[in-house]
């Protein structure tokens, strides 16, 4: 499988409460794009809080996790000619992912300030930088050769021409297309275009309850039905109640895997990774959902979007037990 998304470095910032979010008018659980000036102001305001760096971006997280499980993965994105960009490329290669990265000559690599509150919720303030310069002309048909599935993050939707061309090229190469709706505010701001994509190109839709409601105006169960009428496979994640998967008239109810919630960063990305990995192995949708649920639950037990090598070994064994 190959993913396309914003090539970002995550700056993980642990907050003692939601005061800073309120100060900068950041809605809890949302993603807001910011300018370089705002990023600088935010960085100064956060200097006193614990921080760490990690490779990020929604589709990148999904590809890295799927690759660690054993999938053959690639990634399309754009970076700057700087240390963040170099680190991003090296991290993909370290995970065995084939990078299809364009390089900007006049902008620095993007980064996402990820604010983690004590309840484990994460809120993003994202400076896209070079990532936002990924353009339709950067796409080449051969990028899709050798893959069977193309996964796109909804955060890319601000570039209508890019995302539609990429999906069209993937379909012309015979790939199935999956789309993660990414964030409720992204859905609200781009609703008509996202519906156009889902109806014309998308085979698998990932959404949480808020995103599904923003997309359909309905609660989870009814939203699932509506999304499944537009795309062959619909997945709605319902938090502590697990997830719902619908294909045609068949609905699978996937229970949550119990976990200690520390940081929800990349929970949806890792759910998608587990689901798509099992799907790429030809497993039934119920099994795909179980693999997704395990991955989503395990990642919220750590800060950030990666595991230690020891933890990865244990998780791969758990996934093996699910999909055997």
C-alpha cells in the first residue's frame, strides 16, 4: 500500500490543563493550520512544558505502522531541504517504506505542534511549510506501480486538485482507495468536495463519531449507513464502544481493546494501519476491525506515535494471533 499526506514532524507538548488551548483559541481535539508567526509565538508560550520530537503526519503514521507489521509500503509527500526533512526521509527508510518525496527549495519542512492534555486528548496546531507545496505536477503514474491500495489523509483536502488527481491516477492503476476523514473541522470546511471524492473514488472511509456526524449530520449508527451507501466499506470509530464496520447490509461491531489512555495521538492512524494491514492480507472485515482496534488501543498507552522495539515485537505477535 502507498499513502499520501502531509510530511510533518510532530512536536509533542504535554500540557497540565487546557489553559493554553483557550488562550490561543484552539478547540480541544481539533486541528488548526497556523502561520510561521503564530508557530513562533506558540513555541515561546510552550517552552516551560515537557516536549519531544517524532516523525508525524496522519498517512505517514499509518504507513509506518503498517510497514512495521510487515506490509509493503510507500509514501508520497513533500519536505524542505533541512534537518526536519532529512530526519523524516530517514525515518521512512528505517521502517522499510519507499519514499516518493519531493523537496521544496524555498520552504522549510512542516511540523505539527501536538498539545496533549491530562485526559489524553490531543489538539494540533500545524504549520504545513513545504508539505503544503505538494502539487499535482509532483505526481507521477509510476508512483502507484506495485501497490494495490492507496491511503489518503483528509488533512490534504485543502488542495483539491492534488487529492483528486492522485485518487484518479490510483484508480487508473487499479488500486483501491481509502480515505481517513481526519478531523471534524476539516470535514465541515470541505464537506461538498469530500462527498464528491467519496462518491467517485473512495472504497474505504475511516471516520470517528464527530467526523461521521460532520459528514452526514447524523449520529454514529445512521452515519455509518449513509457513508456505506456512498463507499463500499465504511468504518466509524465510537471511542470506548469500539468501532462499526459496514459493507452493504452487513454490519460488524468491533469491541474496544482495554487500554490505559495516556495520549490519543495517532490512535486513528494506527487503527487504519491495523485494519489495512489485515485487509491487504485478504482477511474478513471483522478480523480487519479487530486488528485496527488492537493497534488503536496500544498506541494510546504511550506518548507519541511509535513503540519501542520490545513493544513492537509483542504487538506483532498479538496481530499474528488475530489474523492467522
